[in-house]
C-alpha cells in the first residue's frame, strides 16, 4: 500500500465510522422528543422511561461523534494539505457554522440530561428539540461542504489561482440541496430501522414488552415514512448528477456507450475491458427517464469521458446497486407496516412482521455506507470536481501507511466500546428505565 492509497483508505475509514455516529446523533433526538411529548401529554410513565433510555443513547453517540468528527477535521489538513490550502478559504463557512451548531447542541443536551425536575417541563422538552434541530443543522452544513467538492462554486479558477471568492455562493452550490435532502432522509431511514429492529428483537424475546412496543412504534413510523420518501429524493439527486457529473452517473449505471433511450441496468457485472455489463437486467429507456425525465433522451456514456477522468466503474456500480437494493427492501417493509396500521391491525403483533424489522436492522446503514462510496469514489479522480485531482492534494509526508493502521485500531476500539455500552443499556432496560410510576 502506497501513501496515496493509505491516505484515501484512512479518510474512507474515518468517514465510514463517523457517518454512523452522525446519523444516529442527528435523528435520535427527534425520537426522544416525540416520546417526551407523549409523556407530557398523557402522563404515561412508559414514555418517560423511553425518553430517559433514549437520552442516554443520544449522549453516547454525541460523545463518540464529537471524537470521530474532531479526528476528521484534523485529517483534512494533515492528509490533504494542498486541498485545504486552496479550498479552506472558499468552503470554510459551513464548517464554521457547523461548529456553532455543535456547541448549541452540546449546551442543549446538557440542559436536557440534567434538567429533569429542575426546569419548566415544556422548556425541558424544548431543549431536547433543540438538540435535534442543531444536530440536523450540523449534518446539513457538513454535507454542503462535501457538495461543494462535487459542484465547486463561489470562485474563479484562473491560471492556477483561486480568485473572486464568494463563501455564500460556495456554501449554497448547485449540489447542496439535493445532497442534503438525500442524506437527511437517509439518516432517518437508517436510524429508524436500526432502532425499530433492536426493539422488535426485544419484543420477540418477551422482555419489557410494553416499553419496547412504545419505542418500536415511534422509531418504525419515522423510519418507514422516510423510506417511502427516499426514492423521491433519489430521483432529484439522479437528475442533478446527470447534469453536473455525467461520468459519475455513467459509472453508477456502468453505462459505457452514449445512447438515446438508454436502458436502466439492474445488477450485472461490469466488464471494463470489453465495455459491457454481463448478467444484467436491462429496462429500456428507464435510465433516460430517470436522468432527464424523457424515455428518449440521450445519456452520456463513459465513451465520451477521457479515460484518465473516468471513475472506477465496478466499485461505483456495485455500491450504487447495494444502496438501491437496500432502499427498495426497506420501502417494501414500510409498505407492509403502513398496511398493518391501516387495514391489518393483527399484523402489528405478528412475529413475522417483527422479524422483518429485525432482519432490516442493518440495511439502512449499509445503504448509507454504499451511498457515500458512490459519492466519493464516483467523483474520482477529482477531489474538487474538474478543478483539482485527488493525487495532487495528498500530503508529501511519508509514513501514512502506519497512520492508517493506527487509526484503524483506534476506530475499531471505539466501535467495540460503543457496542458494549449500547448492549449494556439495552440489557439493563428493566433495571434502569422500565420503572413503574
């Protein structure tokens, strides 16, 4: 492994872990706020117990997210100094605002955790809502910075110099809305299904059934609503990518040849040497429709992209297929759950439906990881699309391979600690949280 691959691997590892912590930190406070609201409105002690249990989970993920996010901010400067030298003054504003949102989130979380029986009950509830809003804002601001890398704006690049810098235009670039929308909904899908799956498992085991049933219902509704909405945001993102990053779309679909009425490829194994896809299901005209809203439109293929500017096709294609496949599976579960709520009430207590949610527990986060793989690998070989190559941004310092091994050990250790703490919280629900009035 050379230093360039080590730097990219370290960044991928860090992002891969941080995105899980971030998604849960963005979304769980809203679950917590809903449970708290039901407690205040109904005086049902179960909702208070659920709120307190979830608040501990929020605190765990806030702490781990703060650690992994801090590491990422240092890695940007240490691993990619040439990138930060030029990009920092341009897209630094969303990072600064994200820091502000982070501190607001920290203050609000402190108020919420230690405010029981000390604050006015509705002010206390409001601090929990602020935790969610500020966490969501943090995520959107970071995504805006990443969107700038995919759709650079707010500067003129003249003779190798970055001039006429406009940080506002850079932050609200052409890609920020579609990426922020898609990522926000994805966070709700992933966290909703993960939390619902854990509580479904505890219901099947017959442990603290009422506590876990209330928890399951809140998480499942959030996750299922988001799963139904996600294809709409995916359509917006696909049409945006088709215009701004045709090479990425071509890699996502393993679309080697420019053509009208381009087929949508489902599955398949890309053969990059012979420019074809084996064993794929092809839906004629559907790629043209998804990209441009017209079944006969021309879709740019990889044959129109210089070979040195083409992203890795196989990785991008497989990641995209995994993301879509996981999303469709969760949407199917969501449809069944809403059918149960609407017409088939007896399904809600059926083991088969709960087992579906248990099986779907990891699917959202698999889709999130695959989606970020599409975003980052599909942009290659650029770190700033069509402006700066990734190879030109990496640090010249040697020894990055050892840094990658060290950080791998750190993140694996952090993951083990988090899993242990969450396991302990779940196992001790009956002792710590599921208490009578």
